[in-house]
């Protein structure tokens, strides 16, 4: 019998799953096998790609600049997300029932912390790109201290949001507030998490839209003076492509999961969120793989560094040979646009 105001710290995982109406399987179902197989594949790819990004940034002196610290932090957050999801895959299905309450909260906390750090870093990159473009500065001139403070702020926020359920934002003492997707967490926590991610997306849209219109105006103004209209059209289309890729990747990977989180957080009884939750979580995890492609692999210098590192792994005998890097005209998360004014570079608007 459930008593209002009573806390259930000594109950099993099954007790909370039964209370929320979420099925706790006792054997491996085909759906569980498919989810775990896909999850392990995505996790391994996430780990390998983001380890490669971190190794590239650490090994190439050209990347020892503040903006690349943010890209490195994004790779570290996504690497952490891969580890967290890998931990989930080894503690899901029939194994969920064998978890203690503390083990379940740890499993959820790792996911929440890593994914929050990844999303917050995406916003930090957008903010720094906006500040750099509006201040007409090259990426190498970004204040190192400012970037370090941003990174620390990202992890403080991520750890805070990830640790809250373990200390207060659970439903162990209020079973009527338990969510269906995460039976030990309060529905309000899920709603706040979903709304926070939505807010991040809206801020990213606002920032990149402002960058786009600012750069387009500058390029158009230069085109009027030097009669380079074809180049102007090429630059504008490239910039549009970059913004669409960045925002589109975020929408495709995050929107489905945030919608079901919000519906569950708002207590929608008629919404069958449990039927799709595992697949939408997998899609959100895939964003940690997509980030490496969108924000790092599109950089020509980064790709050269990747090839160098991979060749060194495959051909140990050639590790002592010197490799000369040539300056790249593409960088980071998009197209680098150099706008000349009076013979000098005006803007390096890397998105």
C-alpha cells in the first residue's frame, strides 16, 4: 500500500517501474536486442571519432588556440556521452531489474550530465563565433581566459543538472510525481530538461541567424566595390549550407527525444511515449557522432591531421618521418570567409 508523504528508499527498481506503468522485462526481447546492438555500434563509433578529434587537437599545434579548446571540449563531452551510453547498454533490458536505486540513478546521471555538457558546449561555440565575428577578430585572438571560463561553466551546469535527481529531484517520496520514461525521476525534472534544450536551440537559431545576416551584408558591400558578385553568391550559399547543417543536425537528433520528454514531463497519459523512448534516446546519442562530423571533420586541416594520425597507426615505420602541414582555408565548424576591406582581412567568420 502506498502512503502519501512516505519515502521508499528501500524499495526495488521493480516497485517504481510498476508504479509508473513501465514494463520491466525479465528476458531479452527482440526489441531489446535490436536496441542494444544499435546502441553498442553507435557508442563505439562515438568513442572512436571523438578520441580521434581530441588526438588531432592535441597533436597539431595549429589547433592550440582558444576556439579549438571549445571544439575539444565538445569532443570530450561527446566522448563522455559515448561512455555513459555504453554503460547504459550493459545495464539495460533484464539487467535493469538487478540494479540498486543508487545504480539506476548513476546510470541516468551519467547520461544527463554528458548530454547536457554536449548541448551546452554547442551553445558556447555559437556564442564565441558570434562574439568573434561581431568584434571583427580572427579565431586565434579569442581571449583564452574567456574560453576556459565558458568550459568551466559548461561542466558546472552539466554536473549540477546531472546530480540534482540523486539529491532532490527524484520521486522517491512522491510516487504520484514519477515519470513513465524514468520511473525514479520527477516529471518536472524531465519537463525542465526538455525546455532547457529547446531554449538552447532557439538561442542557437538566433545567434547563427544574426551571424548569417551580418556576414551577408558585409560580403554584399564588398561585392559592390570589387565587382565579385559570383564570389558573393558562392560565399552566401556556403554560409547558408553551414547554418542549415548545424541547426538541422541539432533538430533531427534532439527534437524527437525532447518532444517525448516534454510530453511525459507534462503528464500526458494518452501519449504512448514508452513505445519510442529507446529509439529517440539512441538518436540523441547519435548527435555525439554527428557533432564530430559537423564541427571537426569538415575542417580541411583537421582532415589532414586525421589522415596523418591514422597513417601513423597503420604504418609504424613512418612515424619518424616529418609531415609538413600547409595552412588551410577551411576551418572548424564551417566555411571560413575572409572579407577584404582596404587590402586587409576584415572578418574570419567560422561558424
